[in-house]
């Protein structure tokens, strides 16, 4: 691992308060691997063998039931997955696959659990991370249940413009059908949501989404900090 990547991992909230020797031990046992696009990294129902850190690229978290499949979330650098399964030594509840060329750090689950018992700073960070994950889940549940598809799309656009400091243009780095699944819609419903937002200056061409009137979109979306404020 390049020193700058190791430093970035060290500064993640999950590892920031761990003792130097605890962090060094996890890094020594970790595996740094590159994956091409479209590779399934973990499968739901499999036992949790590793805690994964996305060092580079983009990973989709998804789940399936029969022929149905849905996108649950996207993990970008330096995000992690899936802490709860690792700590409980249980099965993954989600699958993960790369959406682009990606580099992942894989820390053996038993070493994460060992660090939890030996390092109070790391243990405290784990509790905080699990609490953050719980709050994110509740916010997403509220987003799905309290908003129409067009409102979910509008708030996603506003959040992503803020995250990427863009001025009215968002370039998707994944297929649009993934966006529809992420927002809890079919591709057809996503098209209808874009049509609803057309009068607000929102247009879409290929992987580019343009927002002509950010303030009008914000008035329509009515962002709520109890749903939209990042954790």
C-alpha cells in the first residue's frame, strides 16, 4: 500500500483513535487487491471473512430475492463494508460488486474482532460507526417512505451537487439504471421523475444531468436535515 493510501485509511473515523500498534497489526494482515469492473466481491449469506475498505474505484452494495435485485448503496473511497457482519461473525446481508476498476483493502475479520477487544479507542470508534450506520439507515427509510420518486430524485441531485461542488452539472460514473434502483424506482419511474422535474430546468443526456435552476429545484425538493443531512 502506498504511504498516502495507508495515511488516508488511518484517518478514517473507524481507525483514527486506534493505537498505532493496533492499526499496524491490521494493516500487516490486510490484503490490498485490484479488481476489474463487474466483479462480485462478497455474496449475501456468505460468512463475513473480511472488513473491506475501498481505496480506489466504486463498489455497489446490492441484494437479490429470486429474480429481483436492488441497489442498496454505493461505496466510494475511503468507505468500508460490512462492519456489523464482521463484528458478529455472521452472514453478509448484502452483496458487493465493483462498478469500475477498484482497489480494495481486505482486513481479516478475526483481526478486526481481536482489535475490538484489545483497543479501547478502536472499540469506541466502532460503536460510533455502528451508530452512524443506524442513523443513515433510518434516514434512507424515511426518504423512501415519505417522498415521491420525483422528490427523491430532486433531493439526490441537490445532495450530489453539494458533495461534488458542481454548478448545475452532475456526471454519473455508473449506469442510470443503478440510479433508479438506488432511489427505489424502476427505470420507467425514473424517466417519469425526470419528466416531472423538466419544468424546473432538469435535463438528462446520457451520463450527464443538468440542473438549470437550482433554487427552483430546492423549493420543490424541500430538503429536510432529519433526512438529508450527512452523518
